[in-house]
């Protein structure tokens, strides 16, 4: 039988240390293909730094993250694949490069689903995450 506490702890550590790591900053901007006739849209791109020629972007920074609870939602002990639901209180500051943006930041309970599998060596590892 699988050690549920070990799997939940791995999911919690991933959320705090990777997914909602305090201090991490991400940016989002739109990349348009100026060679095409489609001038309306473009692809939204996320990264750690917007391009230097980007005039319009949004950003968000994780201020804090505290685990509220975690439990295995789906499991397949035969294939050793698990989906862990992690609830975490996160404080995320977000803004755009506009001056009139709202400066209030409040904690929010977020639900993150962490997919975990066991590799051939018997080690559990995170293979996916989504909100």
C-alpha cells in the first residue's frame, strides 16, 4: 500500500517551493505575428521577463503561500499514479504596467491539483499541476 502522507507531502512541497513559491514573479504579454493578416489577437505568452520591446504586459508576484489541506483525490495503486488536491492560502500581488492599477492584496484560498507518479526506481515525482 502506498504511503498517502508521503504523496501528500510531496504535493504540498511542490506547491510551496515551485508552483506558488514566495518571491517568484511572472509576466504575461501578447505576441502578435505581424507577418499574418490576423491583427486582432495573438498568443498570450508567460515568462519570467517580458521582451524589451513589449509595451503592454501584466505581472504577478507570489507574496506568501501557506498550505491549508491536502488529500489524494484520485489514485491508481496498480500504476502508482495519483492526483492530490492541495488547498493553499496564497497572497499574490498582480498589476499591469498602468499607473491606475489597484494596490490591494488579499489572501485567497486556491485549489491546485498535483499529478504524481512513481518512476521505475520507486521514487515519486510530480508530473503535472493545474488549478
